[in-house]
């Protein structure tokens, strides 16, 4: 049920009210009460699921993070000991450093590509616009596990097509899965997957740019490129901010792609290539559920701080600009 | 009217949810007092239909429900989670030797001595039986085992005039000779992602990394002289580029096996059959030999792989589950079926290793060599007395992240072994164990 049908129903109810026989004084108040309760009623399904699958597990994980299970002796309350261990854990920082580097390199490249693609699609100069829009977006529709598997195959030495091509040309393919090149290789996979997704968000925002602006810009003598950079991009700034926030969260939580690459490059990925992978291995290999919970909360705090810092800077700039 | 429809929908949904919930819970019906008892068995061995049918026929009171939880680590995660949750574990489960103490120490397994497993002791190869016994209990019944040997490419050995090595010194000489003649082929591949292989090589070299003492104390010596000796040996070959360090069971590895990029595969008794399926195009070129020895004239192997059938403490029918575990792995007819196509499990039961049909199989993939007979002999040379830690998943992940890294980076394997010793000791302490020795 969407907002439209809700308003329509409300309107019908209002128009019917005078016709009702029992139209006593109490009735409008009851209607008002009902109207007040309505949003919560509609929210209830979401809130129930949210409470059951987000809030409750979070609460349980927080509780777990204060305990420690030992093979000998069982579960004991240790207070913040897991956290004090976590903030001194070099394995955690190694992963964090890697995803931070990943964020700094991959996200700007991906977002610039997404903006450029969106602007080209929006400019109306492209033929087969729908085909291109779909084409850019299709990688996002491919499950990331499948995407990572396929890229792993493409990268592989001695069996991948890149290798076959380079050796046919008499060249030698660098090992794209070696420890030095793994991060760019992963960045490439993620860029392939998510550029289309970000492009769609920005493209949707571009659709809302009023057409009169184009004429106004043309009258002022701005060419299409200038119009795009000086008018369109600033107007879709909220969408770009949104995609950046998504990307901060996505980068710091990088998991699927390195997890898949583990099977073909185990010693490069190891068990702590990214913080999320580290938390996963702590739980399911080391059986350290509680410490894993602490690491997860710490990562959550870093993500929150990163996103908040970014929003704060954006807002400050917006304020100083106005 | 619209509200009523809404309510109807809500009711319908709630109803559906309830039925779904009830259906989900339906599996855990209370045990019946009369009639057959159903034993659930988690295993990733496929095609057990015939064995189960035979068991149910000869044991009218017991039905077996076989469930595939996924292989190895996946299955252990599920089993560990179920044991931790206190419900959801099967009656019986396939557990590899190295993981038995992990489940035993958290009181997840039933001591099968209670159900008469002790009488089976002499029926099994000593090294296999030795691995299911610890802390005065019998925690699983051996199923298959993996005594280690070498599969080698006869054509490559002939072309480069290499002799089949009987000592590791000869193996290294062969490796150097081969590397000089053709750097495109390496003597063998050691997998940085497969600690079981490395562990077997350490075992053969005399390493005994763990010894539990009284249930709460453990001696940890991952970098003991045996392991260090083997690590130093392989480190040298690795740094000279004479061996490969590609992860095993990957597309690259399969292609290298089939195309003859590795002259040998150091593997276990389950390897010959596996390879004949995985590298079909190289049929006829392969032969099998025992592991090279550290001291000439000796006859020492080690185990890599192999499983047991264990009974969980959550089982409501431990006696019936134990009955099944013992029957499946010690009944001559059942074991013969397990060792035959399509399963080909390499038996740990002495009588099965000795049967003529098993010995006389001469696969053309190995040029008619009696591979099973060879590995049956090797099975007798696996030294008993090797103990697994009660946190073997952690140990193996440490092997991968320390030695595995040194392998691919051509770094110091010996140094990595020392680093592994340190982290494993730390982990053992964090688990409340008293760590001695080292």
C-alpha cells in the first residue's frame, strides 16, 4: 500500500463522514485518534522485523562482546577486555588500513565514472540510451559471489583468458592475484559491480533537473560540458553525497570479494584481509564469537565515525557556501 | 471494508507464519516408545544408500536418516554451532581425525567405549585407531584413512633421467636436476592452503606438536626439531624455485597436474583415485611410490585426511547411533561396499585392506600398477602417537597465514613456524588451557 492509496482512503473517509447516521460529537475525535495511530500501524510490520532482526541481534552481540568463552572453564564475564584487546590488535588494523586504502583509491574512481556515465546518459546525445543504461546496471544485478568467481577466473594464471591473450601476444601476464596487486584487482571487481548502481542513483537525480535551466544556461552562453559541470553536478550533489556514504560503508565492510578470492589466493588473503573477513574467521574458524562481536562493534564505530565526519564536512561546506 | 480485507490478510499471513513455524518444528517429534528409532547421520560421503539399506535390513529397530551438511569446514561450523546451541546436532556425524579432539573437549561427543567399541581396537590399522582414542575414551570409529605416498610422472622422470627418490636427499637432487633441465616443470607442488599436507610431512619427520595432559593442560611444540627439519628442507627447495607453491584443488592446480607442470604429487591413499578422475588426459603416465625417507632404509609414512564416525552427546539414541557407527566401519560387507565404486574410501579396517579384490585392482591410469596394494603396505608404516590439538581449526588457519605466506613469498619457513608456535601458544592460553613445554 503506498502513500497515494492512503491519502485516497483518507479522503474517502472524510467525504463519507457527514453521511453517517451516528455522526455524534465524539466521531471526529475518534477519527483523529485513528489517523494518529495509522502511521504506526503501517510502520508496525517494518518495526517488528527491524526489532527482531536488527535490534535484537545487535543487543545480543553487544552482550556477547562482554563475555569470553574458554575451552576450559566455559563462559565468563570479562567487561571491556575484548575491546581493550581489539584496539591493540594489529591484525584488525592491518585489515582496516587495507580497506581505508581501498576506499581512497577505488571510491573516487568509481564515483567519477558513475557521474560521467550518468551525465552522458542524461545529455541525450547518446543513441540506444536504454541499452547503455541497462548495460551499465547489469553488473549490479549479478550476485557479487558470482561476479567475484568470474573475475577470479579471468585473473587466474595459466587458465584465465587474460593470460591466454597475453601469452598469445608473447607477453607475460603479471600475477593479478599476488599480494602487491590483489587490492587493485579487488578494486576493479567492486568498481565493475557498483558503478552502474551509483550511476542509476545519480541519473535519477539528474532527471529532476528542470529543463528550463538548460535554456537559461544556453542563453548565458554555457556549452553542454559547462552546463553539466556547473549546473547539473551541483544540483545532484545530495545524490552524490548519498552514493559516497554508501561507498564508505561498503568499502569498510568489504567481505564477499576477498572471501571468494581466498580460494584461489589463500596466502594473500589470509584470515584478516579486511576487518569483516577477520570477524568472520574469528567466529567460525577460531570459535571466538565474543571477540568477533567486539571487533564487529569496533568496526561499526569506525564506519559510524567515518560517515559522520564526512556528513559533517559536507554540511559545513554547504553552510559556508550559502 | 478495506480494513476488513486488511485484517483478513493479516490473519492469513499470521496463519501462514504459524503453519510454517509448526512445519519447521515438526522434525523434532518426541521419541516414540515403540517402533523403530531414527538415527540422523551427517556425512558428506555421497551414495550411502546401499550401506544404509543393508543396515536397516539387519537392524530392524533402527532407521538411518542420512543428511549432507557440506564438506569439511562447512560441516564443522554447523556441528559446532549446533553443539553450542544445545540442540540441532545429529545423532552421528562424520568427523575427520584432526577435528575429533575439538569436539571432544567441548563435550560434544559420546565415549563409544560405553557401547563396546573397545573390542574393535585390533580390527583397525593402529595409526587410525590411535587417533580416535584420547583422554581414556574412544571418540569415533575410523572410516577411511590417508597414509601418504608419492604419485609421480613416469614420462617426466624418464625424459629427464631422474631416479624415483627413496630419500629426501635424492628427492632434492632430482628437484635440482629437473630445474636445471627445464625450469618450466617443478619437482612437486606444496599447497599453502592445505595444512593437512604440510602437517603430514612434519609428522613423517618426527614432529609431535601437541600433547594433552589431563584435559586442561597441553604441551605445544609446533616448531619441534622434526617440523623444523622438514620446514628448513622445503624452504631451501622453495627459495631455489625447484618446487611450486600453488594452492591445491584449484583450476590452476588441476591444469598443472594434467599438463605435467609438476613431476610429482605428494598425496595420500585417497589421491590415486582422485587424480585419475581429475587429470584424465594424463592417464597411463602416473606411478605411485612410498614417501622418500629422512634416513635411508627406513620405512616411515604419515597420515593426511581420513574420517571417523562419531556420536554426539545430543543424541537421544546414543546406543543405536553407536551401533550404526561401529557397523558401518567394521562390518566386512559394509566396508567392502565403502571401498568399492563409486565411493572408493580407503579402508582403515585391516581385513578390508587384506582382501584380494582390493589388492589386485590394477588401474590403467597407473599403467596397471597395484596401487591399492602399495598404499595398504604404507598404511602399516604410519607411526602411531600423533596427537591433534583441541583447536585444530585455529592451528590450521595459523599454518595458512604464517607458513602459507612464507611459501608463496619464498620467505623463511622456519621463521614462520616459530611465529605459528607463538600465536598458537597464545591462543591455547586464551582458551584457559595450561600450556607447558614448547
